[in-house]
């Protein structure tokens, strides 16, 4: 049935909503697709629901095509399975937790690895039942720290999550590839510009992992790409090759020097330049200094652990990279009170002399991989106003290990071929990963193999952000007038606008609507008698159906107007050919 603007549950807005920072959010609210209930919680209005359902259909068709079977788990889940996997605590404040009347603990599912694992354990026991792939399209809950951009990062959102079950790693590789190929088809059909990048496995555990990022300037994810070899990775997942050991035999013994008032890298470099000019003619740079940054890790059980990171002074610690490395712990700043509680730390002059679990501070100390054996540094001497020069890694100090927490910069060497990397931003639309046996082990999912031996099942987990996709497509498809949907996802095939006062126009527009419907065309029919043509055209542009048909003044001359929303091109077609022309226009 055609949607009629005279009765459609829709109010378009001329003003941008006050809380909207990105175009997709502004336009989805203004064009009447979604409406905010609370931060990160949205109602899908009729037009929005149409688009959401179309995304679901594409995802469902491609999941079915690889033989995955759809089921539906509840969102309200008991604590026990999540306790068994460790995620009840690991998920921390991101999980919505609640109690029932008997004081039992429940949660609103943020993702469902545990439930799928248990379902298979409940019903299957033999290798003959594998491989198996199951999926659902379901509402998830995460109490995101920063819900933002409307449906792009919600606290309630729709996800397609699927899981594969195999007897061994080779089986998992196949299942993973099937899903990856299905994702390529899904995102092609949805009309995304996207890249597939290496990703961190994160809180899920497991090994191989890739993300599908829709390219978007205001995306929250940063990825890097190598123009030479095609390497692409989320910055979180970039591995800096460990520096090769260099010969330090020519470096003099380390010496402590007075460097008054040099608590920052800039002040230190300026002082070095003035007081200790280098003998090799080079000038000092931030990259010659070893900066030691201290943060506070808060573990899921609430314990607080300081962590020191040593990195070249010309690089900052990247919050996201660090966060990904220390998950499930979260990173908090190291506060004044934390310094005060640790008198071994001379703020602004902290060095490897006190850092390390076996050193006076007892603080775990991890180095950037660039700080290789034999490299010489200027760094804090652990006394206010003093630094140590010619301090050689391996010779004069060691650490507890390395960490990938330094920012990745444009031009940094590609880990795969050495060429310069370029960075760009994107929105994570999908994620495929090989979980391995993490959940099967935690929840004891085993099957008998052909020799009657019990084997732990090997799993994969695969997500698509279904509701996020709607926001993301809007983000990539709009102009200054409003939304411009790709055909496959538009809430209707045709937006038919009847203008003017004459009954003939409205009678003919009704007929045309019915003829189109008889051909299976979805019509959004602006049959309002009171609204002016200007209002109707503005609404049509805002709503963004790709083909707009105008029945109005031209009808007297026997024509209707076809307008392409994207290009703005318009042409008159004879009434007699209208249906055929519209069908051709929309590709039927
Ligand atoms: P992000 O890094 O964006 O927080 P994630 O890595 O935590 O996402 P996954 O657990 O991999 O997300 O979930 C699978 C998919 O679900 C993601 O690829 C994304 O498209 C979608 N998704 C995740 N969180 C949200 C959210 N808060 N709102 C909407 N969609 C989301
Ligand atoms: Mg992810």
C-alpha cells in the first residue's frame, strides 16, 4: 500500500535538532525517520523503519545464502553464562545490569557469544553436526560512554550477529572466508564505500580479525593504508616492527646533567641545544628524548594499577591504541594525588631509573618498539631539574616489555613493505573474527570426533551494525537539501507529488499511484490538498526518495515530470508513457 503524506505519521522539521553534530543525525531527525527518546535511544518512525527493514533484508538474504540459519535469542539474559566466560566483570560499566524480583542478576545482552555457544552445546554432540552457522538480527544494549551521532552509536541498537562452529582451525578458516565474502556482498549491495582493515580482536579474545569500515570523514575509527602493497589496518591494530639492535659501543657512559626548568619535551630540547650542542653537527630533536608517560589502569575488578610507557619524545600516546592493548582494563589519567602518593616519581623528570616492577617505583614499565637495543636517549634522571644523557637501552636500562601505544602517523613505515602509510577515517560497519576456542572452552562446548574423542569446538563471530548502517548510509548520501537514498534502501521507489488545486491532478495522481503499485512499485504519495507546492518539493528533497514524480501544471499538456533527486535532472514524459518511463527510471 502506498504511503500517503496526508495521513503518514510524519512531521518534517525545518530546524536542525540541537544535539545533532553530524549530517546523518540532523537529517534523519528532520526528515522524520527517527526520534530521540533518551541519549543513544531512538524510536524508528514509519519511514525509518522501512529503511531499517530493507537493510535487514539484504543482510538476511546474504546470511541465508551462505547457509547460516536464523534464530532469535532474548535480549534479557541471566548472569551465569556471562560469569562463566568472564565477561560479566570484563564488560564493566558498558553492560546494562538489572535484578529480578527474587534479587537474581540479569543483563541486557551486549553481544551473544555465550548464548550461541550454550545453545549448540545443548543440542549437538557430534562432529557430524558441524560445520554450523547460526545468526540473529536482534536488539543489543550497551551503556556506551559516549553515545553519539544518533543511530550511529546508540545504547540500544540492532545488530546482526552470527557465529560459526567447526571441528578444527581449517574449518574455521573456511567459515570465516564464507562470512567475509558474504559481508563483501552485503556492503556492496548497501552501496557503501568501504575498506576492509586488520583489526584488534579486543574483548572477544581470538586471533584473526578484520573490520569493514565505511569511509567517512567524521568516523570514529582511524585506519591506515599503504598505497604500495595494499596493507590496511585499524590504527589500533598496527604493529610497529621491533627496532633492530644497534651497536652502542661508541656511545659514552650515561651522564646526569642539570637541566633546570625543563619539564616538557620542548623546553628540554631547547635547553639541550643551548647547553649541550651535539658534536656530530646535528641539532637535538624531540625524537632524541625518551618520554615516560604514566597512566592509571582500572581493572574490571576495580583494582588500580599504574603503568609507565616509554616512547620517543616526538610521539604522543594514542588513547585508542593504548585502550585496545590493555582491554578489559580501562585507562584513566594519572592524577596529582597519584603522584603525591609516589614520592619516587619526579613529575616532568621521570626516567627508567625508577620505572619497572623491579625498580624503586615498582611501576610496570613498557617501551615503544622503537626503543630498540643499543639506542641512546636523553631522559629524566628522576630528580627535578635533571636529565640523563647517553642512556642506552639494554646497556643502561631495561623494561618489563613493549607496548603498541604510540600514535601512528602519516608517512610511518608500512609494517608489511616499508612504504609510507596514509591515514583516513571510517565508521565500523561490520566485524569478522576468529574466536578460536575461547568460548567453547569457557562453556565446555565439545563434540565427539570420528575417533570417538572429545574435541573442543572452534568458533568464529561476525557482526553487522544494522541500525548503524542506516545512519552510515545517510552520512554518505546527502546534499544541502536533504537525504539522497540509494535505490535499494530508500523508504519508497517513487515519491509522487501532486501539486495545485485541480481535482484532475489528484484523480490522475491516484490512478498513477495505483498503476505503479500494480507493478510492485512502492510509492510515497504526497496527496496533501492544503500544502503548497514549495512545501511539498522541500519535503521530497529532505526525505530523499531517489525518483520524484510531479503531477501538476503539465498535466493540462498531457505530461508529468520525472526528477532525479541526486542529479536534479528533470524531464517531462507523456502521460501515456508515464508508467513505462517510471519503471525504466527505477530499473524495473
Ligand atoms: P565500536 O568499536 O564502534 O564500539 P565494537 O567493535 O564494539 O564497535 P562489535 O562488538 O564488533 O562492535 O559489534 C558488531 C557491530 O555492531 C559493529 O561492527 C558495529 O557496526 C555495530 N555496533 C557496535 N556498537 C554499536 C553501537 N553502540 N551502536 C550501533 N551499532 C553498534
Ligand atoms: Mg568491533
